[in-house]
């Protein structure tokens, strides 16, 4: 897939994802829908931030990358 996330967007996604994962880390032993949802959302943010590709951005034709960057 073609990268569609700019550097600022990537950094914010990684920070927000780590924050969400750390938020539920103390409650990880408690299996609930809320904990699972927050953990999943945080993981998705970190993964998309690391790879620089967001499937939803692709679906809607959005890109936060500057033109001409690799």
C-alpha cells in the first residue's frame, strides 16, 4: 500500500496509541468490552503510525503526506 500518513500525523498516532494502551494496562487482567476496545484502538493507532498507512485514509482518498516525500 502507498503511504498516506505524514510525519506529524504519524507521531501523534504513536503517542496517542501508546497512551491508550498504557491507560488500560493496569486493568488488563479484567476482560471487558471497554478494555478490549481501548486496547484495540490504541494498537491500531500505533500500527498505522509505525507503517505510515491508514486504510480509512485510502478509502476516502485522504493523505496527510506532503507531495514529493518518500
